[in-house]
RNA sequence: GGCGCUAUCGUCUAGGGGUUAGGACGGGUGAUUCUCAGUCAUCAAACCGGGGUUCGAAUCCCCGUAGCGCUGCCA
C-alpha cells in the first residue's frame, strides 16, 4: 500500500481556528476517506514569536468537535513523527546543510536593516519585474563564507534560484500553472535562529511524511513554484497539488472577527451543531453535482471529488448556515440536546424551580421548541416562560387578546380547567373546542388569550402541548394572573416593543 | 508597481457549443393551522464588458475591468 493516499492539514498555531482552515481540513479529511487513505495533522510552529499555546489547543478541540479525526499527528503517533515542526528542527538543519553542500543554497549574512533599506529603495525606484532579495550574498567566495560562518556571524540559508527557467506544475483544480524563475527571488530556507521557514519545513515534511496530495488554501499558489525548486534541489518527486478557494466575508474581503464570527469556536458558541457546520462548509467550494444539500458524512465521503471543487472564492452566507442548522436541529435526538441546552439555562438561572430540576420536563420543553429553532442558543432563549411566570405581556398581541371581553372567557376556562380530568393535549383540545362551540365563539378567541396568559408572548408551540407540559398548577396560576391584569386595567402600561422577545444570539 | 488566481440569480452552486440556463438559502404570494416555526405549492431573480473562432457562444480563445492572493529571517 505504498502509494495509497496520504494528505495533511498543517495549521500554524498563531491565532484562532478560522472556518476557512476548518474547510481545508474537511476537504483533506473527505479526500482521504474517499480514497481509503490517511489524514495527518501537522503543527507548523516554526515561528516562535507568533506561537500561542491556546491556539494549538483550539486546533485540536475544533477538529475533534467537527469530528475530523486525524489518523496521525499529535497524540496519535505514526511512523513518520514527530508531527510538530519545532520538534523536527534538526531534520531541517541537516537538509539545509545538504543544499549548502550541493551548491543549491548559500549563506546570506545580510542584516535585517540592510534588507529593509533594500526594499525601501526598490519601492522608491519601482523597478518593473524586480523585487525581492538582490542576491547580495549569492556570490561571496565559499572560503570567505565558511570563515564568516565559523566565526559565528549570524546568517540565513537561501535557495539559489536558477535563472531563466520556466517552472510549471499541474493544479488539480486549476490546471497548469507556469512561472518564470527570474520572477522568484532567493528565498530563505533556514532562519538565523536555526528554524526553517515554512517553505523548507513544508517540503521536507511532505516528503518524509509521504504526502501524496497537497490540498491547501490558494494563497499558496504563488509559493508553489518555489517549493518545486526545493523538491528539485533535493531530487525528490512532487506530490499532487490542489489549491482550494478562499472563504470570503459577505461584503467581500477576509472573514474575520469583525464580522462577528470567524472561528470554529465562535460558531460553536453561537449555537451551531458540528454536523451542520461541516455540511455547510463542504458545500462552500464543492458540489456533489446532483441537487443535494443535506448530506451526512458518509454521503459526502462517497461523493467527494477534487475535480468538482470550484476554483472560485465563496462568500460565507450565515443565513444559509442557520437554515441548515435548523434542519439538523429539528431532526436531532432531543436527548442529545439536553446537556448543552441545560447548560445555557443554568447560566441564565432558570433552573431554580422544582419542575425545572426534572430532566423529563426539560426534555419536553426541548421537544416543543426544537422545530421552531435554528440554533441551540435560540432554542434555549425561547424557553423563558417554561421556567418563570410571565412578568409582562407582549404589547401588540396583548392589546388584541387580553381585552376586557377576554376576562369572562378566561374565568370560564379557569373553572373548567380546575375540574378537567384529563389534563393532556387531546383532553385540553376537546375541552376548548367544546367550550368554543358552546359559547358560539371561534376557538381562537379562547386559544389566543390563554397563550398570552401562559407565555406572555404571541407565538410559540401549539397551545395544548404547551398546557400539558406546563401542568395544571402553573396553567391556572398564570391564567388567574392574566385575569387580574386585565381587571386592574394595566393595559396602557407596557410600552415594550412588539417583538422584544426576538433577537436571539448567544453572548 | 510586478506576478498569479478567479468571474452564472443578492448568496452557495449545476450546466459546458444549440437548454424554457436547473437546484438551494434569502425575498414575495398562497395553502395547512390556535400563533410562531415547519411543511407544501407558486413567483421574481443570473451567464462582468468588448472583440474573435463558429451556421450557432454563457460554454472555446484574446483583451479589458473588477475582486482576491503573493511580492517577509509569517504561515
């Protein structure tokens, strides 16, 4: 199985785990599974100044939450580890030395100051086609260079980029891409701190980790010719390349925290389900070709093809994500929602009552709200009246349904409800229908005032299910309170906005 | 500035020389119903511009324009 597929996701632990990164990881994962290959995780932490421990933890927890299990990587050692680049420094140094010895690279003693001045000068002169390192150290006499190195003078190792070469490679998504080598400058392979740059580490690792397909963000397209030159310098064979399109924010531009949510953690906290986020991300830049949208993991794996990945950047449409999340939320086993939703309720301090302590009660509430919520947070927030009697009534429906004429009807309902034997959804519905007929009213004239009395808002689950869940005691208590409110004529008081109960995004 | 990548409804996309240019989200309308959500039905909504190739171009080629990326001892 020497030539079976091996792909990797190689994030750098320098910040939060962006959904774009998650999508790259997902495509790698799907591709590996599709071909019965291996999905590796490699941590690219060669920039010590930008390294963040929390970022590393976030990479792990985000991938785990999304269910993107890596076959090899930190915590799951394979034959080609370690999988953290800072632990492989010696390997890169050895290979940089090889290139120095073979004449493919040379030491560069230029100071950061000189390089900055050089760049400034280039900028000023606006040299067409130039730019990049000016090869100042490329032709230092080898003897001199060796002496300076031995003397401990700091240096970096640079690749000796050949002149006048056409560097070509095939991208599985975009086709053939060609670049003239003289447009590439002599890039740094090994930094003066002894750690490799991304370019060197990436090539060396992909080679020794037997990576067969490099699927990465398209910001790497212009680096790929450099990487190819490095492969050639070592005499190594090339992996297959495929550059994935980027994910943009709605206005265009990078999706960042400024747009609200950008990281996997943000979406998790906002109440999204991992399977919904995965499904949504999969469809950003890829389409199975049939008009399918909702797909589980196995279906996505079975259908995934690189040839069907788009080359075009796509905009992250949160509304569609919400719709998709709602689809998954409605179909979720309510039992699996109990824990996350309870957590939110507990934070809100809604679980004080005896009824709320009962998991069966909470489960019933979840089932009632499930089909009318798009996010876990939204579901949780909608449940306020299941735990506390309404303190006020939504103004608009209250004006309509809690008028003076509703009072006698509510009074009658209270009487009947006190003695109703079957306090169940069907029993309640029968009662309401019967009374409506008896009183020569439409059922709505009874239903709406009751809903207001019980929930304080004009929308929500079916009234009879609501009553059954709330139970007789709470139902009667709330109806009497509403009656009191009507009688004491408080109707002018609540100047609250008609839809103040909306607006549901978790904080 | 240089180099590169990209370009179908507002958004995600299907299609790839001859199609009523299809689906989904969002929006409109209607049905169901006690409200909301859901569901179902239905409507509006697109081939960036200009040249070329061709009997015929959204599709192939070129140019332009726009967006994005790279141009670091960052990844």
